[in-house]
C-alpha cells in the first residue's frame, strides 16, 4: 500500500494536535493559576523522569515560531487545548483577561496563516482550587466548566472553527480518579464514575453556551476508542472483551449518542454508579456537530474474576509494540470507525489524534524516524479504508506536532513529528514531518474525492 495512491477529499483537514499542559510551560505567568497537573507532577514518584510541565516546550513564548513551522508543513488545521487555569485561575471566579489574550493571539496567528483553529476546552488541566473542592466527582464543577466555556467563547467566538468540550473523558475520570496514574492521582471507583458522569454533563451543559456564543463554529467532543479483542476464543474471554468495550467505549458513546448508559456496565458497577438527575441524559445527548476520535491501538483482554467490574485483565500486544508498549494495529482504526457507523447515528468524524512514541535519536542534526512514518502511513490508509466504506471522516490530526510532556512518562516518550531538544528548545523536524508535509502537498495537488 502506498498512501500517496489514495485520494482524500480536497477539503480534508490535515492537522496536528497538542495540549496546553504538554507544551506551553509558563505555568506562573500572566496570572495563570495552578492546575491538578502542576500538583500531581511535582509530587515525587508520579512522573517517570521526575519532570513537570513547568517549561515543557516553552510554546507560550515560542508560539509564533511553532505556527510558522505548521505553515511550512502545509497544515490546514491545528488542534490545541486551552488551559482553564489561565482563563479562570481560581476555577470558578474572575476571568483573567491576560490568559485569554494568549489564546486570542494564537487563534489570530493561525487564521493569518490559513490554518483552522480546533480548540479543546478541557485536556485535563483542571484548576487546583476546583480539585480542592472535590474536582470532577462534585456536581458543582459542571457549572464552573460552563462559566469557563462561556468566557472562552465570548472572547474567541466564531474565529475558532471547531470547539471540542472534552478530550478523552475516559482518561480524565478513570486514569485520574480510579487508577491513580493521572492527576489528581486518586484510586476510588465511585469517584471515577461520578467524575465520568460530570465530565459528560459538563460537555452537554456547555454545548448550549457554545452554540449561543459561537453560532458559526462547529461543536463536539473527543473520545479515545479502542477495539476490544478477546485473548482467546473461549466464551469467558469473549464476554470479557464485551465488558471491556462497555467500560471503555460504550460508557461514553452511549450516553452521548443514545442518551443512556449501557445496561451491562450499569449493572456491573452495582451501587458504585453515579447519581443521575432528571434531564442529565437529555443534556449529555444534545446533538453534536462532530465527534472526534482518538485512535492508538487495540485492547486484548481475558476474563479475570479477581478484579472489579469489568473483571478483565489486559494482555501484552500480539504484534509490534511502540515505545508506549501499545501494539501497532492499524486495522483496528477501520474496525472502530465501521462499528461506529453501524451502531450509532453519527455526526461527521475527525480523527483527532493518532500517532506513536518511538526512541528517536538526533544524529548529525536529523532524526530518521522511519517507524513513525510507517505507523502514520498504515493508519492513514486504514482511515481511508473506512471512508471508502462510507464513514464521513473530515480530517486527520497527527499526535503530535512536537515531542512534549507525555503525562506520567514525562519527557521520556517522544510522539512528535518534530524533535524538541529540551536543553535549547530547538525544534528539529523529523523525517516523519517531511513525509507528512509531502503527503499533504501531494493530496492538495491531486484535489481528489475519496477513492482508492
Ligand atoms: O499525549 C496523549 C494526549 O494527551 C492524549 N491522547 C493520547 C496521547 C498519547 O498518550
């Protein structure tokens, strides 16, 4: 397969994605308040290399140079996130205009360069004062999020083409409140389930405000989805895969797209399920203009009655893993998209993140990341395959523009198309960056419709 032989629609969005805490740095500047990630990362033992996002890629100061780089790559979309603690440092109090000024400069800079801004409102940097008051398990955080969404969209309005409320609510709730691997580092099933409901409710509640303040923009949410495969054909493992699907995928897809939580998961969680008030599910399932899908790999699971619901154990990858230990499994992307098309009424889809960490080395001033090129090529082809089968995909965002703070792994895992020398903050485009730029230029020249 040669991805250059495939044709994508002429108006397809070719982009890259990043997130505020992972790249911005400048955590104490211009009135930004602390976030749960500042707190979590500065507690010893939480981050593999002991790093924090205090400086990260220093994008807060180098944003112009980063936008120029995006323009040179030929991108027509940039997915970034807005740091809530820059905009409302206390979480639910006064708006910090200096924080909004930064994003206004960024958005205008993108528009000047012909790059469509795709802004995510919540990519995990909850203001610490809100966590001190209970965080996402507290229903009051929903109102605080709506006020924050209001402040952002009043200022940026329709200049942002696409607003996503949340990125990967599974991670924000389960990694953060159940598994303790992400901020705020708690391990409590009930809290995690309440957090997940409130993240969804905050999404739905904010949709009204977004539509009022930015009527010309498109509004949606971004989920990370994994196909769940059984470790063996045994009925117990097949049932385990079905349960994992409920836990990971349907727990978010069903309320958003069907207005109900999946029965198997609801029953499985027993009395740990969150309290749902009248109207919550109608709010959560308000129509979406787009669904963002993040795809990295699949899950292979076996039945394990010794752990709480979904009572499964994850198995190591069967195929080649990336540096994250995640299996390279491009056909899973086609599978996920075809499944969405088969089972749900879908809005247009954006592949909002896809990429891989590899052990990149800078040698003689360049980085030959051929494994990443192959990863991207295979996944873009898998995406195209789903489009050929009728899935309405409007854009692809590589994760990530540049190496950055990879959460609990610190700076050890490099996902970028652009290498970052953290000593000097030099940006060095890897081979994958030139490859991606070449693909974009070739697709633009071809001005195609979807066909293989
Ligand atoms: O770095 C993350 C990103 O913040 C959310 N999606 C997955 C990426 C790779 O782990």
